């Protein structure tokens, strides 16, 4: 088989964001765009010849084409074995698990996570390292730099590889092994959780719905919830992964999973509802007339995870991303657990998990995970909750209300202003940054700023420093606004405004979050001069 070097010109826009490269499909489709990027990734790895690489994706539009292109480059680069999910499908957590299980040097995951798919939607490529963790900052910087200097990539003249059948095919020095997309992951979940105990919940009549949002988790969820745990057939809806997600925006939150939220506020609501995103690393949980805020969820998982036998005695510490509400902090203090606050993005949890400094971690953006693998894991979070229900005999609402009783309820809301002009958004952030020294002492709408800073983080394991990770305005110890720009968009800019307020008076626990946080939202608009600088007054999504 002839391996040839193809001359190429660098693209200037292949910088990695919060989680890998995210672009419009039309951008990704440009000549050699995928080839340039993937060769750049390989150029930044060492000693991979003869070793194993994993490739999988969330099945979105262009997944199939990109995989074929990547297979050619990977064979030309002399990987010894390439493990691919059947039909190119692997959820992000399943990829992470497979990388470690088969001792791969890493994996390429094709996904734009919760961003819409289809010919006019988004596509993405990320690289996970040998721990199955998102490429750490140092590596993403190296890859981004390489994309700007690349002048050739390696390829072979290979026909399209049939990925529909499980088995092995040999091309030159490389074995391409197609594996089941779900078997390894499901077996791993069975090692972690006591499925017998969870099954009893269903046997005893727990009613359940899981929305796979026409994205990657359908086959995993049908197997786990319906076939093994005994949830009623049809409990998993939108269960077939579609290239355009059937027009759904595969982001489980109050805006994009409104159909599920609406159902949960009717008389027909099942006892437990859940959903996952495009690539299966996010989760949302609802109970009848009750929305489980992901920041509260992390607090509860911290409180109860060690009631699950697999985690008993293994709760070394906990981390949350900075914009995640401080609900978990009090639980960590109570349980005497080391606690870390990291910048947004799962890559910052990797070193803490590898060094066993933390056992679990989470983000306000519907992400949670543990040391079981180094990506966030939607189905794991749902199984962890079901296990906690089984262990405690309580309901989601009961458990969460007990948390509020003990520590107060931290109202948490993210207001996103999407599709802003990038220059406007940068000006807004720069202006806030300049004002930081003078903001403390300022009162707006009766709220007084006590501290104002730009969040910076030094990784306690690697010493790596991440600066400029979001502007924090504190109003005493229980109220906070955070501003940051999204790093996952494919065009323009998205301003994220996080609002947090702890209320300790139980008569206000059932206030609508929009009411509890109305003043703070107004403060965020005033202090950032939002209207003047962006022309906007109303967020495009609220979660
Ligand atoms: C968003 C979330 C962040 C999450 C990331 C990937 O990033 O805010 O918590 O890790 O998606 O799922 P952002 O667009 O804010 O950079
Ligand atoms: Zn995702």
C-alpha cells in the first residue's frame, strides 16, 4: 500500500475551543480541512507507530465522510490498530472508556456535542489522550499552533472501509477493528452500579422516560433502561440517532427539551425523566413538576455517591467548574472533602481525576462524572441518581429539598446571549475587566459588589496556569454574577451570564428562579452596559 505525502496549505481558523474544534459543516467540508486538522493532531503526538487509536462519533451529518478521511490518514501514519465504533458511532463517554480499556494512545471523537447537526449545522473534532481525557491545555495549544504551519499530510489510497460489520480488516500494517458501540460501555456501567438494585425500582413500578433527542445515546439507553433494567418498552424516546437529530437541538435543558419539561408539568408525568445531549456526555433530570438544577445535582451526588458500594471509601475530593453554583461547596465542607474550583471545560478536571485528588466533578451545563472515566457521562449520572433513589428509598424531589433545608437553596441560572458580534462581545468583556478595581463598593439596584476579579487557575497537579477564565462579581458570600464568553460556538460570540443567589428562608424555596434572580439579572445588564454595547436586552436562552 503506497503512503503518500499530500501538500497542503494551513487554515488559520483551526484553534481549539472549550472542547476541541467546532465549526459549521460548510467550513469542515473545505478541501483538506479535516485532513489538515487530524494530521496536526498526530504531529503533536509521540511514539504512536504500531499503537492503538480509537475513532468514534455521535453520528451527526458528515460523521461518515470524516471517518473515512481520518481512517486513511491514520493508516498512513502507521497506527497499528484503529478501533472504530460500529457505523462510526461511539458516545463521548463510551469513547473515553474504550480508549482506556484497549490501551489506546488516544481517540478522535467526532461531535459538536449539543450543537445542532445536519448540512447547515455544526461539526466538531476532539482528541482525548491515553487516559480518555480531553486533550489538556498544553496539547490543545500545541495542536492549534501546528494547524497554522502544516504543509503536508500523509494518506493512503484506500477504498472506503465497511464499518457496518463487527470484526477486523487489515490494511498494510494497520488492523481496523470495528467494535460494538454499546457493549463495552454497558458492561462497565454494570460493574459500577448494582443493576439488580436499580431494577427493583422499575419492578416496583417506577415510571420513567428518557429522551435521547435523536442523538447518540438511543442505543445505549434502550439496552440499559429498557432491556436490562426493565423500564417499559418505549420509555426511551427519540431513540434512533439521526444525522440531523430529526431537527431537534440536542441540548437537554429547559429551552431545547421543552417538550419533556412540559410533559413533566402535566398529570401524566412519569416519576423520573431524563435526557442526554448529542454525544451523550450531558444529562438532565426532572421529576413531576420539579426540575433538578445541575448544580444542585452535583451537591446531591457529592452527598450520596458513597452510598453506592462502588464508591464507598473512594470519595477523595470533588471539583466544580467556577460558573457552577456554590451549592456543592457546603456539602464538601461538611463531608471534609478536598474541594477544587476549575475553569469551564472538562479538560481541567483531567489532572485532578488522574492524580486521584477528586472522585467526582461537575458543571452547571448539565455535566457530571467521576473517576470511572475522564469525560462527563450523561447515562452514568442518571444511573447514579437511580442508584441513590434505590439506596435511600427517597424521591428526586425529597432528596433535593432536604439539601435546601440543610444549606439553603442556591438559585442558579445561566442567561446566554447568542449570536453577538464578536467585536461587541470582546469590547464588553474588556470594559468589565478594566473596571474591576473600581467595582467593589458599587451598589446597583440595591446589590453591593464586594469583590470583582477575573478568574485565574493554577492546576494543583501540573502547575499549568489558565488566565482570563471569566469575570466574577461577588455580592457578599451568597450572591454572585459571572460573565464569560463561550468557547464552543462555531460563529459570532455567545456571552454567558451566570446568576447565583442562596436563599435560606424556606418560605422562598418555591419562588420561580426567574423571580428570585430578577434583580440580579437586571444588575448584570446594567453593570455590563449590555444594551449599549451589544444592542441586546433579552437573553436568547435561559437554563
Ligand atoms: C459549554 C459549557 C461548558 C461545557 C462545554 C462543553 O462551554 O458552558 O460547561 O464544558 O460547553 O460541553 P462554553 O460554550 O460555555 O464554552
Ligand atoms: Zn456533549
